[in-house]
């Protein structure tokens, strides 16, 4: 595997379900990100982890719970979601902030549908 | 806080014609600027980036962009588009920290 991978690629869940999204990066980066992409809206940064520590929570509802066990893996745990949470969830990684460039590499995303 | 405006929501261009996508940014210092492309059902792929130096930057797939500080712009160009260039294009601006601000995107349709 190369780059940034995300599983599953598609997920349909009910409002009472609990599910998790997984992201893995094979680039040796130390910063990882979750974004939400809704139709015709700019990407919304949700969470940032730098060296496994959460450094940004962009006022995300608590029904989204991130986890970063190491610098290569990032999870997004989902519970009691709402239909408006349906979107494409993108994971990205980069070199640590402030190291001269914050080029981010993106995974293919998980298309989430909440019924 | 930084922000990005992509004035064109949708552009249609004929195959073989030139393409220019506009991007205007707002940021108080020298920005880091990026163009990403997203094909349907895919994540974002970096086309090119500007950090410093030469204001005309070359990217992948035959794209280039020019940084114009006086106009706060970073427009993307391609001299001759291919059908495979049909996609959504995002401009982004960042600083030395990790935050990137993305524009809402421009959808490019290529007609035969």
C-alpha cells in the first residue's frame, strides 16, 4: 500500500448505529487530519493530530470521536449520527506543522450516508 | 484568518482549448498556495504548490499557476485540456501552521 488509504469506501448507517472510519498513511508523516466534504461547500477541517496528540477540534459535535493510536493510523468513531452528517469524509496527512511546508496528502475518502 | 474565493462554480471548455481557473486569497503574510484536483469518487490530488521564489510554478498533468501578490491571486492554467481533465479543482491557502483553507471548488466539464 502506498499513500493514504481509507476504509470503508462506502458506509450506510442508521441514526442509532455505531461505526468507525479508518485511515492509514504510508508516507512517514506525523500529522493527520479529518475533513468533511459536503456538496458545494468548502472542505471543513474537523480534527488535527500531530505526533498522536490532538491539536485541533474545530467545534465538531461529540457524536464524532477521533482516535490516533500512532502516527500512521487515524480513526473516526461515529455514533448517533444525523442525516445531515451524510458526506464524504477525507483523511489527510502531512509533515509536522511548521516544518517548511504543509502540503497535505489525501486519501480517497469514505462516502457516508446516514438514514 | 485566511480565506479563498473561487469565483467560477462551473466552467465548460472544449477539448484542446486552454483553461484558466481563478483563485483569490486573503492572508496577511506570504501564503503557501496549493491547487488540488478531485475526480469523482476520489480524494484530492495535489497539482502544484507555491511556497516562495519563482511566481510561476509548474505542476503535474501540464498545469501551471502564477502567484500575483498585488492581485492576491493564484490562477491555474493549462494550455490544452484533455477529456481526462474533467474534475473538480480546489484552491487552498495555508500558513506555516497546519491549517489549510479551501475554496468551494470549480467544476470543469470538457466537451468533445
